[in-house]
C-alpha cells in the first residue's frame, strides 16, 4: 500500500519561510519521480517542483528561485524549502510520487500553507 505522509505546513508572514516534508512508503523509491503540486481555492492543481532519482529537477515558473526541492534517498523523503513566501503562495500543497514509465501518480493528503500578515 502506497502512503505519502506530508508535514510542515502552516501559517507564515509574507517574506517568511517554510519547509514541507513528505515520507513515502510502499513504492520502489528509485523508479518514482517525487515532488509537490499545489492547489489554491478556485484554481487548478499546478506543479511546484519535481525531482527524479537521477537528479533531474523541475520547478513551476512562479517559483523564480524561491523554492528548493530535495530528496533523501536513504529515508525515502522529499522536502520543499520555501523562502520569500508571498500571499499568492497560499494553497494546499500535495506531495506526489509518479512512476517513471507508467506515469501513475500517487498523492499525499495535502498540507495547508497560508501566507498572510
């Protein structure tokens, strides 16, 4: 059974930082791309960042150098360090795991990030 468990969401003031973490179990770690999507109210889910086992990293255009995704290949974890947060970054952030070949995705339960003063 695949499980993706997120932690680290919360409230932060504009300009602040948060780190999200996701622990995966039930998957063959090396053949999955890991990363994060987000979804704001009334908006579609959008890619924040992805990280393959081989080290290929992608970010959404809105990231503009503010976020860093990393993988811990020993603990089967993926992290998202978010700096210089803006109110527009307010959303539910979802950890995902995507099979390299089949492209089947698994999702975490989501963690709320709220950026406001």
